[in-house]
């Protein structure tokens, strides 16, 4: 099941919207992280750099088989043996990962889903106690060059409310992720 669509632009355009390493550093990913999951890995924009930053495993999940094939090829070419990509409908079927088996979960540009709590509850289930949930989304500003339609784009306070409702704790302050995003982290119980 796909989430509310904003459509993926060409990869060359998409790459210009982020500095993935800067975003991951700002959202607390560190070298000691043992296992990361990227919900909606797309072109591998964040999961591939994450694999280069940590010694542990990075798992990218996406519903698009062509994107999974692309990410697998990129990981091989970059010699990232710690990156694994799976074609998986995590909205309808969960992640397929074991309870409390992940240290860091990325929900980047995806909480415009019709039922964001499905994603958040799955992240809570698979995160180890004290594990980090990292949330990033497009700014709530119609001047952004991409992103979901404004009628489905969540405001920062919406994302925080959903995260709190799904029993995450220790939310960090909201940060700006220039030029077009905001983000924060929270801890699993």
C-alpha cells in the first residue's frame, strides 16, 4: 500500500534537496549504531550514506521493486556490505523485523501517510528500548519546490503529536534542516 503520494522526481533533482550526511548527523545517527531501518528508502538517499557512517547494518524498505534494485546496485558498487534493501509493503504488512531489533528508525518525508500511526507503531515495535526514532519532513510552506500537497502535508506540531501518541518519549527540540525540511528525534520506550 502506498502512502499519500507526492511523487518521486528524477533522482538528479531529488539529490539537490538534502545533504544526507548533515541530516543524519543532526538527527543523531552515530558510528556506534548497530542496526538502522529506513522506511521508504527510495533512491537510497539516506540509507546509503547511513551505511557509510556506521559499522552496523542498514535496512532500506520500499514498495517499489525498481528502486530496491537500484539501491542494491548502488550498495554493491560502493562496497557497502552492511546495506540491505528489501521490497516490502511495510504499511500493510509491517516491516518484517523482530521486536526490539533496531537502534535507529528513519521516517523521512513519509508521515503524510493516511494513517501515520501505523508507521509510528511499527517503529516503536521494532526499536530497542531507548532506540532513536528520527523524523524529517518537508516544511509546511507552499514555497517548497517539492513535497506532498499542502492538504496532506503535516505541520511539525502534527508529527510531534503523533509521535507522542505512539508512546515515544524524550522528544528533542524541533530543528531546521535547510533548505526545505524540519526534523526531530524521540526515544522508544
